[in-house]
C-alpha cells in the first residue's frame, strides 16, 4: 500500500499555524493527522481549521518521547511525511521512528539535550545514512531561523553573488504584548538560548562571547533602529559548513531593556537553572517551573501588536566587484492573528514548516539523507513564500 498523508506532531503555537497552512494546501497533503500528548490541544486546532476553511483533519494522542509509540501512529496513519513541531528535545525519537518506518521527516529546530543548554546538528547529521540508505529525506530546520534564513542565503548565492564572504542574520520582533515579561515561543527554549554565551564563526573558527556582550543598533526596514544582540543560533553551524568561501557569519536578535532586566534578575536568583532542586520533598527544575508561571506563547496572538523583520545581510563578490544585499521578510502580528489565531513569531515558523513539508511531499526537494534547507534549490521555496503569506524583498546596500 502506498504511503500518503501528513502526520504533524506537536500542538503549540507553531503547530496551530503549520497545521492550518497545511490544511489550506490539502490538495498536496491529501490527508492530515495532528498528534500530541494532549488531545484537547489537537481538538482545539481541528475545530479552528474546520471553522476557518471547512477542512477536516484527524487527531490522535502520541508520546513524542517514545520512539515505539511514534512508530505505532506512523504505521496506523500510513503517512508519507512527518512534520515535527514538538520540542527540540524530541527530534531524535521522531527521526528514529521515521527512518524505521520509511517516512520522510521535517523539523524546525535542531536537537537540544534536555539536561544540557546546548544545541547542535551533530546527532541529527549522524543519522544521515539511516535516511539516505532508505531513499528518505530528513529536512532539518525548516522554520524561519533556522529555515528561511538559510533559503535566503542560498537565494542570494544563486542570483546575486558569485561568492558570499560575510553574513549577518538580523532578527527583529518589534511586537508589544503588554505583559511586563513574556517569551514569544517556548519559554524554556527561549530563555536557555538567550542566556547562553554568544558565538559566531570567523575564518574557520568559533569565537565565544559573553551573553549579550556584543550589541549593534540596526535600522530594520519598516520598523526602525533597534538594539540587536549577538547570539549563537543553530543555522550558523550548517551555513558555515555549506556556504563555500564564507569568511564570517553572525546572528543578531533584538531585545528590549525590560526583557533583559527581567531575564538577568531571574537568572541571578536561579530561576533559569536546568538542574533539578528539591522543594518541599519534590524535585523540580527551576526553568520548567518558571515556564508554567509565564504566559503561554500561544495565548499572545490577540494582544500582540507591531511587526517582525527577519532577514540576512550578505556581502561578497559579483563579477569581481564587492556587493552587499539585504533580503528580508516583514510580518504584522495582528494580520497573522486574523489569519491563523497566532502571533507573528509562530506564523513565521509555521508557514516555512508547511512549505518545507510541501516541497518534500511533492518531490520538488528530493535530496536524500539528513540535509539542511540551504543544500536545496531556493527558487521553489521563495516562490511559495510569496503566495503563502511570507512576502520578501531584496535591497542593495552601500559597502562601508
């Protein structure tokens, strides 16, 4: 029996967008099953999709920490592709279930060990042969960053520059949710990422900085000048490997002073700790407890106003002349909410997750193994962005 259909694992804010967008492309995906540990979350998304676009999807329960449980649901649905929008801690169990059942795999973030504030592609790339030998694709990092950022760099390499020497990835969320403090995606992942040491790649070496040590004031189109801080972000690892001739790549993200002050305070009192501590006879992990106290990122949609601007500044050589280009997307939080009931940070991750799944599902992207987005032809992806709600622009910049 031929495999068909899409299985989506995870039912948070990103999944809300990705599942709705996949349902809007039901002609490609044929049928969709949304599965999570919490069935009620899946049912809520199913009802929203039915009300908005009159498409029916199936829902199911799955334990994404258990490879055997994932194998069971893959076999039950006989799906062709699995889209993983669960936690990055669960990447490996889902990947292993896919390779064991001859199923293509897509995710939006690389593997992160639950007991260590470290994320890298090493263990996912190590599964390359498991997929390649079974004629399968494991598409790694098909969100926005990572994801679209890699596609943007590839597009500039294919169309504007003969070689790219310098890349700065610029991520701005200028949205205002009105809370004193909240994170716009999973608090545990967000706070671990921001409070960690920064890193960037230059001339073949990784250079480490203190958390938020390097700040630049960057003028984001349609947003304005915002303080932006150097972080380590996972696409730096793959792009430094896959873009030939590269001399330096960095990643910057905007944060307001209030966010940083709250985060520093929480860190100083131990609330960002990942080691369990005993409290009244029970073992609790501080950052997990903090996540339960903070607003659910999926609830921020109706109250978030403003825009996001995420893009890549690429400098290199074209026909012997040095050139610099800025390729970026702008989203409006309220427009995203009206379409999908989610804010723009979830939207900008969920839409590319659908696009990557679509290109693998229909065979447009057919490289086999564990591969990153920048290894594919960028053209079909950026074309889909224009029609699926993520329009982008390219502007030439002056060489400083």
